[in-house]
């Protein structure tokens, strides 16, 4: 995915920021800077979300068991998450899986916290872009 050329690129945004250091921006310059930042953010979210959506679909549709091997389990923990992520729980929710996986692989509490933090970041990117892996 390439960045559209009709939008301000990173170099143009940096130039505007450099210009701001020399004195106040004009209203047009400030608007261009804001627009560029918003567009750069949207482009990055779209690109990163596509990557994680692809990884998530690959993992979720594979017949492979992602739990037995440490690295595989870590990938699943970050990309799809072992924890129940539903806001309302019912009989289909499964809880405690990450703790079991962590125990099987001798993951420390810090490693589990890191996996949950990484997963939260992936989920935030996907949520912002409106995507969910399979």
C-alpha cells in the first residue's frame, strides 16, 4: 500500500513543522498541517489494520493448533488474543485460556501483561479501522 501522492507527505509535514519553529503559521499552513497529520494517521491505521487483519485471518482459518508451541501461542495471543474479549459474556465465552497457555509455556506475569498490552494495541487499530479478523 503506497501513500497517496495528492496528500502531504512526511517531508511536507516536517517542512511545515520547521516553518512553525521560525514563527507562527498562517491559517492555511496550520490547516494544511492538521490535514496532513489526519491523513497520515488514517493511512497508517489502514495499512497496519490490513496487516493484522491478514495475519488474523491466516491464523484463524488454519487447521493448525496454535497452543502447543511457544512462538505460535505468542502469535495467537498478540494477533487474535486468548482472552475472551466480549463486552457481554454468555455460555459461549471461554475464560482463563491465556493463563493456561502461560502456564504451559512458563511465561512470566510480565510476559502475559506484555501479550495483553500488544493485543490491546492490535485490537485498538482494528477497532479504529472497523475491521475484525475471521
